[in-house]
C-alpha cells in the first residue's frame, strides 16, 4: 500500500478539462517514485520511459504567463518526441514527507 500524491495539486497546476495533445492519446498510469525511505504512487497522464541526458541538455524552466516556475521543477529536457519537466527531488522529497505526517 503506497500513499497516492497528485503532483498537479502539489504544484498548484489546474488540469481540469485539459485534453491530450492533438494526435496523441493519454493513458493514465501510476508512477511509483522512491525517495529516501518512502515510496509514493503518483498519478500521471503518460509515461514515455527513461531518458538519459547530459547536464548541458537541461534548460531552465520557463515561467508560465503571470506565474513563476514551480520550485519543484529543476529544468526542462527535450527529446525528439516530447518536452518534459525534470523534477527537483531535493525539493520534492521534504514536501512529500510532510504529507505523511
């Protein structure tokens, strides 16, 4: 049994009514994340696999209109198929642990 945590809620992202990108189908999954002594189940829209990258491939996160980037995002990684945010586990771990208290 693992605690389920919504990253969207933790990051204050409104996902209500957001459709999948054109030409793609989103298949909801649970991503199991191990941080420290705990494991968490994170509901995600898609999982594309593991992407290995160099430090130089990471770009700083862009601010959304009227909002600063989430402190939980360390940067952005682009692959040929998708652009994804890289979570800052040093920032994420204490927030997840606080939810268990």
